[in-house]
C-alpha cells in the first residue's frame, strides 16, 4: 500500500557519511605525510650549533665570518686551500667566530650516493658530539675531497676522518644520517646571490656582508676586519 511519501534511505545516507569520513581521514593522512616529508627534522642539540640558522660556531671572537660550503664542491675545496689557514689563525688568536654552514647542493654529482647531504650531516654529527673537533673534521674532509662527479666518500671513510679529527663518538649519527633532513632545510635557507637570486658555494659573509671573493684572504678577510 502506498504511504503517500518517500521512505528515507538511511542506508544510502550512512554509506555516504562513511565515504566522506574515509576521504577526510585519507586527506588528513596525506597532509601529515607531506608535512613529515618536508619537515626540517630535529636540529643537533649542542650549544655550539644554532638550531635556527644551522651555523656551527667555532671560536668566540667578536667578528663573525660565516662560510656556506658543500663538501663535493671543487671551488669550496679551492677556497679551503686558499683561505683555510687564515681563518683558522683568526679563530686561534680570538679575532673571529667562524660560523660553518654545511649545505648540500651537489647531491646530483655523486652518482646517486647523496654525498653532499651525507657529508654535511656528518659535519653536524661531529660538531654535536665533539665541538672541538669541528674545524679539524672540515679540514680532513677537504684534504680528502672526492672529485666531481664521483660516488664520493663512503660512510666508513667519513667516520674514519671523524675519528682522526677527534670525534669517534659521531659514528652512529653519521651512519644513521640523523640530520639529513636538517641539512636539506638549512640548504634552502642559504642566502642567495643578489645578482642571480641563486644559492651557491662557497658563500662567505663577514659581519653580515656577503663577499665577492678575490682569492686573497688578506684583502677579503683580514684587511676588512682591521678596517
């Protein structure tokens, strides 16, 4: 017998509600996973590392020289060869605080091994576990810099250089790539070249002023600090 009106199809309604609920849950999961993928990761926990800027502080001088380097970058290797001794001397005599920013822009040049990221991660591992070994480790890495392009150094080789520098405790952190995400985030915050808008290595900033390097550390660093 006809009832004079439609029956409410509660089954269809509840199915629709369930589908919407599932879609909402899926959407939330996707957002969470995307956020996790792009999150900067936990920063190293050490007083000598600035968790916001990624700077590894070496020394405690009044003037600040900040360097942004990629351990695969051949120009960074040449920069260390030309400027490294001068910078180390200025740290030792108390003139400067050297802020080392290990970044990774050349992973594509290491045959799929992500050497730049692994090496920068290792720099943070060393600085966190053995702050006094930071500069020695940087020097070891550039003294044994692999060519571009190549597979780079293995984790075992990097760990060996960390031990030589005095940071044997950094090995687990290096092997686990504990700060790889942090390296990626800090790389993206490298100050760009005003002329091109691109980031590059080496980037050198003295007391907040980005330098155009001449190849002469006396002119670029020492005279600038004394003037």
